[in-house]
């Protein structure tokens, strides 16, 4: 709404700008919004680009020859980019839908299926702290799994999802960045 002070002082209705720069009375706003071509426009939403989503999680790479074969953890930084059509709410997707999926891994332990640690977690009664992946829980694999989970969860108007997972400031995996 860009109502001018003079309009209000004279008791006139504020006016709204439409996408093409034309002016319309606020009473016609619903009709103008429906016809202005904004809803359905393809846009990109970046979540965590400048301030990443942070989660703390443990993992291990059981077939690794080095220290990464031992259980350890990271403060992961995750950013997500989604492309799609603007919905009636005026966004591609509610940011909360993205952070809800990512946050499911916060304070969890990621393991590859078949890892003997799974039995140890189960014996300790901590199996609810496990995220079992079909592949080694590297940053690259984590980004693919999160992309697929988000694609399956988000509305059909979302056409592309890219996830970047940073394990450290030197190592990140993902696509679309």
C-alpha cells in the first residue's frame, strides 16, 4: 500500500500499486491481486544463505581408514535453496517447513545401515537418537538425503531443491551453490 498522506487527509481511500505500476483503489485490491500475474510467478527462496541453519549431530564413516571412522560430531551449517511458484501467501514455501525437516537431525547420530553402532545404540536404549542412512553419512550424502526429503515434503509448486551441508569451514557438500 502506498497511500499518500494527502489522500488520507482528504478522506480518500489509499491506493495500491500493481505489478505493472498501475494504481488501483484498495477496494479493488482482491481483484487486482488475482489478475496482476504475481501469484504463480517462479521465484527462488534462500534459507540459511547468509546465516546458515545450525544443527549439532554425530556420525562416523565406518569404512574410512582415518580418524573419521571413530564416532565424532560437528556443528553443521546447512543452507537450502528452493525454486517454485509463488503461492497465494506470497511465498514459494514457508521457511518453517524447511527448518522443520533439517531440525529433525539436530542432536542425532547419523550412521550407515549395517553399522555395528546401531546395535550398541539399541542396547543402550538410544535407538531414537539414530538416523540410519543407506550410504556413509558424509556431508555430500547428507545434502542429497535432505534434498530428497525436502522435495517429498514441500508443496508441488516447489520445482527445485538444493542443499549445502558444511561440516567444517573447509568442507561442504551439496548442489546449487
